[in-house]
């Protein structure tokens, strides 16, 4: 059985994961309309992954005797100021989510909730991978400068799949 404090913070994470999915979906739609099909594909995949994360929280809360609440989500921006700024926003957002996951870890340790502590470790590892993946993309964009965006757009999915 989840403590009420733990149930509350996990429900707050549902909001954050759902917003993440919508944010990446909005970014994908923007990239798609700007002619960046590869970047859009990468962002659509990220949006689906964040939706899966949200669902993990919903299922976990309900399985542990709590009640997962599906919220309304704030509308994300519809326009972005270029590819480099977009990926910097992605990294900042992933760092925010990492901080939120760390807050959950701190609370479940304080509450002696070892089952949730064990379960949330998957997200701790996932956030390390997410931040690293986006940082690698930013590093490649910095190497490119403002040139060769066509090739970057074409190759971004291979960067995602190889985990570079």
C-alpha cells in the first residue's frame, strides 16, 4: 500500500511525463513542418517513450493500492527557434525530469518504501540515458555548426539507435 505522500508525488510525475510526451509531440510536429523529417521521427519516438513512462506510473500507482489520476496537460509551445535551441530545450527538460525522479527517490527513502524505491531505479537509469543521448546530439550539432543539417537530419535516427 502506498503512503499518501508517495501516491501524491507519483501522481505529480504522471503530469510531468504526460507533458513531456506532449512537448516532444509538439516539437516533432514543428520539425516535420519545417522539413526536418528525421528530427521529427526522433521526436515522435521520444513522445511515444514518454507516454510509456506515464503509463508505467499509472499502472504502478494502481497496482500498489493507490489511485492514479489522469490530469489535463498544459499546452506546450507550437513554434521553436531552430534545431540547436530545440535540443537545448530537450536537455533542460530531461534535467528537470531527472530532478523530479530524484525527489521521488528522496521521499521513498524517507518513507521507508523499499518497493517503490526499487521500482523507481529503472527511471533513475533511464534519465541518465536520456540526458546522455540528448547531450550527444547537442555535441554533434556543435561540431556541425550551421552547416550539413540535411545530413544530420538524415542520420539522427541512427544516432538514437546506436546510443551514441
